[in-house]
């Protein structure tokens, strides 16, 4: 009701403002900041950035404005502008050493041909023409050095990405500057904000160490996502879609436009369902994004929330490699094919909800000073039900007299010691996180200085119990007894300070220096049954320095060097969920046998990263090249075995080295026809590491891994594609490629040196297309957009990822050819 009133009261007049920004010699200036101010406000009412041709376009309410255009190396242009009809202008900037701040949404980001940082950008328009019913990692996998895989096979549900081969635990992900990596686990659960694509303004992928000012340390890089769905005009849309595997979408989206010259509100609600590609890999999601923004003369406030409850069938166990192309025996009288899901037999299910609430505030006391802050709260609560007969009587804390089992039998899995028993085990999680992230920026002629901080507090409770069972004592089963097998409270506190200074000693040179001081501390408290309690603090200094030669010119180059530290995840210190299975705190022992909590076995990883790159750009061509040398001490690598959720366990490798070359190109072939390509060639090797590997007879043997490739790192990856736009038609086709990946650190060989095919993921090529048609305003179907996605066009049977599983390697298949058709209708 309220939303309807807001929509109806919005401004209906929205004349477009378009133009071109160029130098005094007529050269188009890509990346120039264009801002429109009202009255004497220091906060821009509208902002955008020019494209490759120096052009921009804004939908604005009619009125009088002051337009301000800034571009590094040029004097700032500021002049009055009246908008009461469609306006198209050419703006000319004079060369100089003055420059100002960028669009607020870009404040934490690398700037084109200025910041000495290896990066790529994905715009909202580019996201709009990618397959719509896929999670963000599938879209991001089209970027340089990026790969992904999905547990469900069709990129819904649990989906993961890797950047330069580094898993997403080691990539710092933020939304509106707010960290999204789980404080304890470091993982990013993209499933919890599926459908965020509809509210995203753009995404920047930064590659290399030290790319994140705060949050989880970006060892592999950082992914900065900005949501900015608020528009100056009324916009109401309905969307629906249907595709293979009974995949369905229903979305309502509304933007009020500017109300009273100060307010704008936005709401998006979606219902998303799918049966999934693999057996029992279904998804049922509700998703929402709601917010309101207030513009003032010097202050802008944004209050918004997003999230939604979800329920899905778990598919965290992969398949044997040979099952990818044929049906094989499972050894228990059944068969396995590429759609097989181990969890189907026990109907494993997740129910989870992770709402995000954030308050974003920008204050500009003067044109060259800006203060920003983000205050946020994230809640995560849910449960995971899965078959538990692989657990032992001791783990489940069953009565000592149960079935008269001796001590050896009590340590056997129930499917051996009590094969007639059934167990549905529930692992529950209840956690919250809150934080404050301030940032202050000062812009002077020829320099820019930024100071910032971070304070985050995280609390969690993890517990497990037998939810349903046949054959176990009634008193240990069900919610009414709440007989918990484990119960562990965890804490993490993070405090950081950082500073960044960018200076222009010469118009052909830019120098930037960054420094982060971060303190973070883990705590385990109130472990109910095993009594373990400890705290582990870490204090890191992460510096970076770089320079850009010939900045913001058609040909530019940069070099940077950084040093980064990253702490291990909580489970590397102590896996309280596995304590009943004999997992002890991972610390050195004192002489009396007690744990030395000042000496964790898994140490922080340390990285020195050298990045060199350059860019050549013209109106029809963009070519970027970069090279990196990443030298690790104590890199945290897969070291064999999985936890109860199928997540690989990790340890330290003494010395490792990652060297690579990245190439990115985009070209305008004909009007409306563009081609793009990127490629990465890398070498990822262990220099010094002795890994202790469990042998087939369950003995442990040391194996020297020196010279071997590191598990999960493809030596080659790339993308190739074309886009074509004409009138209302948009067509896109792309191919994603990846080379060999090894599932462990043996380089495709067993412990005794024998090559084995099921220890590697074979190279693959994944082709997808999207066709969109938007009816013109003159058509009787004005406001209607139709889109067809065809994924895995070649219908290939490929595996995207593999790891060392329970007893044998496991692999995750990509779905064969599948399609999704959607229709979107703009009501206003």
C-alpha cells in the first residue's frame, strides 16, 4: 500500500541528459566523473562515468542543476545546466594537475589507468545480458583468471569460484564495502544472496594481494560489488521465467523515483525454484531487496536490507570420474551416473535465512572532503539435515550399554556396527555479525589521501543432534529431548586501520601507497561436552606501493608490490563439530601434554606479490596485459580429507610460487558488433612441502611434494565471446575454457608415483548464449522484454572441479544443455 502511494506520487517527467566529454584536442575521455548537484548541496543528485567513447547518459528530473565533470590530469569543469527537455552536450576539459573525487560508489575501487592495481569491471548492462538464473560465480567466471563450479550442476544452490586458482575463502568479497566472507569459515555463501544481480550497479574484480582495504585479506584478490538500484524516475516491472529442470522465476520490482526532491525508495521480491540438474538438488528461494535513500545538501543516507529464506536439497558429495560419461557400479548393489547425488538416499536438506541490514551514510563538509560510513548487521540461522550412519556410537554419545558394543565397535560407523539403524542428523547454526566501517577522504591539487577503519564483532553457536532415527534409544532422538552431540560457541573480533595516499608528482606519473594494520581474534567458549576453550589473536601489517606511468593516456603501464598476511580459518585451529570423532585442537603440546594455545599448528600464510601491467586503448580496441609473481611462505593448501560438509581440510606448505600472465582484449568490429577475449597462463608450484598422506592401509606416510603443481590451480584458463546489438535485439555468445586441474598435491600421481587419471580434472570448454528482444516504445508491446538463455550449447559432459573425497576423488559435473526463457514487462 505504502509502496503504491510512493510510486503514484513520483515524478513522471524524466528528460534524458546525454553528452560527450573530451579533451581540448578532441580526444574522448573514458572514465570521467559526471555529477549533477542541486542548489548548494555538496552531495551529487545524479552521478555516472563516461564510457569508452567518452559518452554518458542520465535520466534526470527536470530542473536547474550544476554539472561538475572531473578527470585526473584535467581541470574540473563546473557550470550551471538547465534540464527541461532532452539535452545533449559536448563538454571539453583542459589539461592540468587538478582532479577531484570519484563517484561515491567507486570510492573503494581501482580507477581506470590510474590505480596501480590489476583489475576488471563488470557493468550492470553486461550482467543484464548474461544468463539470468545462475548464481554470481557463473557470471564472474567470464572475467580474467576466474573459474567456477556448482554442486547442483546448473549453477543454482551452492556455487563456488576460484580467482587465479585461489578458492573463494582466499578472495575478499564485499557488497557496498561490507565484507561477505564468513568471519570464522572465510567462505562466501553466494546462495544466500542469489538474485542480487537485479540490484547491482557494477562489480569490480581486483586480482592480487592486498586488494581489500578491510574484511578478509584478499590473498587471491577482491570482488567489490555495488548495489545502487535507486532511480530518479518511477519504474515498476514484473518478470517471470521458466526453463529446464522445472526452473521458475517470479519477480516484482518497483522504484519510486525521486520524491519531494529528497527521497527515493526501491523494492524487489522474487520467488525462485528449480529441481536442479543432479538428483535431489532442488532449490526453493524467497529473495527480497528493499531500501530507501535520502538526499540532503551535504548528507546522503541509505537504509536497505536484502536476503530471504531458502530451502534446498544438499548435493555436497561429488561423483566418481568414470561416472561422468557412463553408468558405473557403486559397490553396494546400485549404480552411479553423472546426475547421481549421494544425499538423495537420506534426503539431505538445508533450511537457512541470512538477512542483511545496512545503513550507508555520506557526508561532504566541503567539495574536497568526504566522510563515508557503513553500519551493518548480518544474521545467519538455519539447519542442515543429513544422513548420519557414517557416524559412530561414540560420536553420537550413545549409552555405553547400547547393543553391547565393545570399544572397538563403538568407534565404527553405524552402517557397520548397527546396519539396521537409520539416522537423520541435524547440524544447526545460529550466528550474527555487526560492524562499523568509516572512511575519510581528502582531495588536494595533485593528491588524494584516504583514512579508514573497521570494527566487526561476530558470534556463533553450532550444535548437532539426532533429529530422527530408527534403532537408536528414544531418549537421544528429536527436538523434545534436545540431546546434543556437540555444542560450541565461537567468537571473532576484527579491528583495522588503513591509509592510502595517491599523488601526481608529474602529469605522466601517479604514485600510490597503502598500509593496513589489522587485529583479529578467534575465541572458542562454552564448548558443552569437551571443555576446550581458547583465544588466538593475530596482528598483521599489510603494505602496498605502486606507480602508474602515463596515467589516463591511450598507452599506460603500472607496477606494484605488496605484502599480505592471512590467518587460517577457525576449523583449522579446532573443528568442534568433529570433536566426537577424535579431532583435537590443532596446537603444539607443552611438556606436560597440555595444549600450547600460543602455537597453532596451522600458521598464517604470508605473501609477497609483484604485479606489472599495461593497457593500450583506442576507440575501437582495448588491450590489457599483466604479469604476476606471487611468492608464498606457509601457503594454506588442501592437505587431504574433507569435513562433514564435504569441505577440504587444509595445512601449510612451507614455500610455494605462483607466476602468471593475463591478457584481456575487447574490440569493436562493426557498429553494434563487439568481440572480447581473455586468457591466463600460469605456473603454480610447491617449492618446499612435505605432506603427510593417509595410505590405503590407513597408515600415515610423509611425501615430498616439491616441484608438484598445487591442487585446484589450472595452468590455463580463458574466455572468448561476441555481442551484437541492433535496435531492440541483443545477442551474446561466449565460451569458457580451463586447463587441467589436479585434485591433490600429487600432480596426477599416487603416493608411489603412478599416474592416475582420476586424480585430475580434464580440460573443458563451456559455451553459452543469450538472445534478448526489447520491444520499442512505438510497439503495441512497448515495455516487454523477452530473453532466452541456452547454457552448455554443445551439450558436453564435463567436470568443472574435483577434490580428494572420502576414500576416493570426487568430481562435480556441469549440467548438459539447458535453457531458460523469461519475460519482463515494465508497467511504468
